[in-house]
C-alpha cells in the first residue's frame, strides 16, 4: 500500500526543492480546498523562488504578500514593523535566505501580538 497523499507536505517538499510550478499548482488547489488563503509563513517561502525564476513578477507577488500580511496582522502590527517587513521583502532577490529569515522573524514577532489579545 502506498503512503497517503498529503498536499501540504508535498507543497513544502516542492518549495524546499525549488520547484515553483509544482508548488504553485498545489498551493492553488490547497487554498481552493480550504476555502481560504494559505498561511503567511507558507506563502512567504514562494518569494525567493519567484525572485529567482520570474524576477519581472517579483514586485507583484511581494506586494500581494505584504497586503495579506497587513490584513492579517493589522490589529497588532505597527507601521514600523510593516516597514521593516517591506524592507526585508525588498532584499529577498539580492540576499535570499537571510532576508527571507528576517521577514519570517518579523512576522513571528508581529503575530505574537495576536496572542496577547
């Protein structure tokens, strides 16, 4: 008997291997299945792949992600945190993993404010 198909696990595997097209297809299906957008932390992982493979579309994707960040965290995030996240996104194309980790850490810090509500 084969192992059961786990869409999220498969999606994460494609992201880890840098397989943008496969990851994007799974992400669309998973969001449709759930009836809501995917988590910020998961979708953030697409941005370095977009920067590398489709640099002409990076700004559009990064701005869409930032919109999602602002909408999700607007009750707890500060404008300074949003500016820091935007700056980190601006560095992903050039600095890759370090800028991605910075954006992840800033998101976690802002999200911790939700726990205090």
